[in-house]
């Protein structure tokens, strides 16, 4: 059995709100994330898909790109100054033509608070053999170009907007770029609502490397898109934005797959938004935060607005959970819902056959009348 919470000391653990997939393009976006509780920021911007830190400037991507580009299949080595390459500025619409030549711009973030941690991350896309969008928290890997919506016509002159290679090649770059080899990793974004993956394609990605950590089980941006504009659209899950059925199908195969709740683009808005990971760490360091992601030492939630997991224990015959307040608690396994009751704590007796637990996985899901939902990471009993 693999228990991701085995070494958590619940009496003094530190809970750090984070998200593997959140776009923050300005100081106001950053402040919005902070205002709603985020303290670990693996920012996942794209155009280009490059990590942001406290010193990042948009001109970094135009005057001194530090990763290679590909033009008509041929590699261009960094550093890259796009002023030296773009000789077609006369073809660009006037509002963008005024940007030439590119100049140094101010830092994207004017102030980073002392009580937050930033980690490298980006959302990678534009794979030749998949429509996947992939995040890699803890990786310095960068891909793609700055040319959002082809305003500067790079795509018309041989430059792919995104990665431009296979997802397998992209995964290799993300893994090689990990700042800590045993911490952070790769997440598969909005697998149901946007990417609409087959189960088999998700299996293939999860099997690629142990650092492929899991899937987004809730994506706030996907939940609020109007999917029903097409009357023939068949919703893949009962609740928009969720991929819980897919998660359970994956877990039934015995695969280790963590489930992430993320805000995606919604964090850019001024209002409240859903999607967090609550990392369980002993020390508030970047390594501890990224290591918690790799080990599954976190629980996912929508709001992180007060309801917390206060304890989780496992014996040879039972699993127990304790909450900070009463809520609906479900124990879900490969055979369905085993326990469904209301309280601030609950236990589930494990089915035993020939002295061994007779199940593949067991996970706990919590729902509160406020709309808060918590998703603990699964216990794995076979095939992990």
C-alpha cells in the first residue's frame, strides 16, 4: 500500500495554498492570488511558455530569449534577439508595428511579498502529436514564442507558436529542466473538458515517467466556459470543470495519479475563484513545497476557505479522517462509495480477503454546504 500522508505530523504540519496551473500576467493578478490565499506560486504562463520570477520582464522574451527556437524545422540557438530576426515588420498591423524595435520593459511584478515562494513553471502546448496542455511545476524548461495570436506573424515565417515537437520530446525537456530531480514534475491539464483525452492517451502520459504526477480533477476556467453553445455537445462529466470519473477510472488500473484543483486563467479576475492545492509541509521552503507535490502530500480543494483536514490515519484494517468542522465525508474505492456520512470525522473498514485489503484504491472526498469540496489523494493498494 502507498499512503501519501504516511509521514505527515498533523499536529504541527504547515498548510501552504498553491496551484499548479495559474496565469499571472501582472502585479494586479499576483495580488489577486495573494488576496485569496495563495502563498506558493508556480506561475504557469505561456506565449511564451517560460518561467516567471521576481525579475521577469516581457522584453526578456523579445531581446534575450534564453531557449532555442525552430524555424522551418531548423534550430536557432539562443540567445535570441527578435529584433535581429523580424525583417517583415512592414507586414504587421500598425498597432503592433509601433512596438518595433523591441525595447527593455519594466519587471512584470513590481513587488513580491516576503511571505511567498515562487517556483519555476509554465504551460506548454503546441505539440505535433497531441493537443495537450502540460504544466511542469519546478521545471525551468521553456518553449514557444511571445507571439500571442500571431500579432507579429512569426507563424507565417516558419516559427511554431508552441513547442513544435512531440509531447514525448516536450516531457524530456521538462524532466531535464527540473530544479530538484525528486520534487515537482508534470501535470496533465484539463484532460476532459478542453483536451478531451481518451483514457489510453492519459495512461500513456502517466506511464512515461514517475515524475508525471497526475491530472487536473477540477479546472475553474473550464467550469465557467459556455460548453453548451453547441446543442449537440455531450458533457463528459456531470459537473462542469471536473474530471472525477476519469480520475477513478485511472485509479482502478492501479496507476499512481494525483488529482489537482486549479484556477487556470480565473485567477486573473478580480472576483473569487476556485481551485487550490493545500500542500502539507514541515518547513516553508521551495523544495518542501515541490516535494509535497511529487509525493502526493497535499489535498486539493475549491476554496480553502476554512474547512481543513486535521488528521488522516491508516491501519491494517481501517482508514480514518478528521476535519476541522462537520461536512459530508465519502470514502470512494474501485468498487464505488463505501461510506457516505456527515460529521467532523469518519472511518472506513477495509474489505479484507485472505488477510489482505481487497481493493485497488481508496480516496476521501468531502463536501460542505458552503460549496467547499476537498479531495484527498488516494491510497493505492495494488499496481502502484
